[in-house]
């Protein structure tokens, strides 16, 4: 390793790591090299750990140095931007851009604005961001496909992807079946039901790439709500020498159909720890031990009534059509991810008729929730935080 230092402030603290081609965890370089997998029929070989939203430019530089070659949500955020991409070989990385409208002209305008912001000439993936509420919406709204065809012919993008937060299994399965999407980005974790695993296998069968989000099951702040269970889980996991976060990432990467994961990274310590997961392909099956598997399942069970799986059943029966899953996701950004500004902005963008303030406590949502979440009280708490 060279003697250079990479230093930056993140989340109220400073973290310094010796630069080099290896991630550094607990002060020790991790042996090996980044693992790459084929992203379905795109034929692109991408790093099994994808770069997500990171606040600091040096974090993106460090990820690139460690072999990460896929960037999530380019053009819509401050980093990475032209200052990051300007000295990179364009053939050395791939990226996607979020589109939040199904209207043809709106999508084209949004994409081309983001393309300009990025400083790039091509964004590999145009990605729809949780725009479908029902599988029927895929056939109902054709404008986005016309926009994609137009931008693809101009050489500004190559592939179509969809990220989904609500009604994930049904919508993603329909996207796969349509043959129109080259990759999907579902929320997936140890909380996910068997149907989600079936959908991922369906993606594999149809050669559709899969990058999983929300893999860390709410993150450390959510785990801390059950400190005794967290400690017991970590004791069992010591046999594998992985942290709880690393084990959750490895668990997802070992699921059939999963190509890569995109963890939220808020500081350099987590960056090194998460990327290290991609350096150990030969031990990706971190859950060889039944005790490890049971430990994660027990943790998920203990946190069960704190974590919304975004299945969408509550919204489907709500007479007010309140966006329950989205509201709980925004509350997670606030409480678990420590990003109140983003959480409040997103909540403020919801139509007023779909916010928690409209809830009249009829109870329809709680009757159909398969996981027994106290939805009404959680909505009230979320509104207090987010409004």
C-alpha cells in the first residue's frame, strides 16, 4: 500500500484510511480483489457492490479505486458529477439515472438535464424510480418506452431498468415478463417473503440483471432498537469474522438471481467494510452455518413490527389511498439513515391527500398487513417527524 492518505469528514466525524487497492477493515487490508458478475442480458460485468448515494467526492474516488464500477443515480445528486467522471476512462464504469415521470416529453427533458449535469455523453441505464403502483401500469403508460427509444437512438442511453419500493414482487415480475426491462432494482433483505425469492429466480430465468437495495434491513439505527438481540446475533456471527452489516450483504449476494447490492454508505468506515464484501467471492456464502442463518432470521423476527416490507397491501385497501409504504420509507430515511432533510423533502412532495394527516384510523390497513405492523400509530409518529 502507498503512503498516501484519504481523509474526509463524514456524519460528524473524521475517518482516515491508508490508500491502496485493498479495502481496510478494523485497520487490516482485506486480501483478494473485487468480484464482478454479469448483469443479465446486458452483458455488462459489474462489481457485486455498487456505489450508491454518497455525500463526499473522495468517497466515490475511493470506491472507484477499490474496483467498484457501477454508479447509482447519476445526474440527480451533487456527487458524483463532472469533477468525478472527467478523468475516468468511460469504458471503466457503468451508471444509471433516475427518472420520476412516465410522460414521454417529461422523461426526455429530465434525462437530458441529468445527462448535462453529469458531464457524460451517455448514461448506461435509464431507470424508472418506483413509478408503478400496479402491474397493469406497465401497459397503461407507454410514453416512457417511447422516451427510452428516442434517447437510445440518440445514443444517450443503452438499457432500461426499474427500481421498485412498493408492491415490489408483482410489479417487478410484470416488468420481467414484459421483456422491456434489462435490469431491476428491488428492495430485498432478510425480511423479504418467499415470493420475493421466486421473483428473483424468475429474473434469472429471463436473464434480467438484479441489483438489490435496502439489503441492510434498516441499518444500524434500526438494529439498535433491539440491542439485546443485536448483541446475541453478533456473538453468533463472530464465528464467520464478519460484521452484522457484512453478513447481511453476503446473505443477499448468495441468493439465487442476485447480481449485486447497493448499500447506503454514509462514512468511510462503512465504505471500506461494505466494499470488502466484494473481495471474498470464495466465501460469499457467509451463512454456511445454520446458526448464522438462524441468527439473522431471529433478528428479523424481533424487528418485524418495526420494518415495512413495502408489499403495498395496506395502500390497496386504504379508502384514502394514503401512501403508507412510501411514508414509512421516508421515516426510515429520517430515523434509520440519519437523513432528515431528504426524508422531509420527499414527504413534502407527496400530494396532501396521500399523507398521514388524512388517516382516520379506520383500521383497514392493519387488518390486511401480513406482518402485524401497528400502521396507524406508526403513521402518526411518521407525520410528527416528517411534517
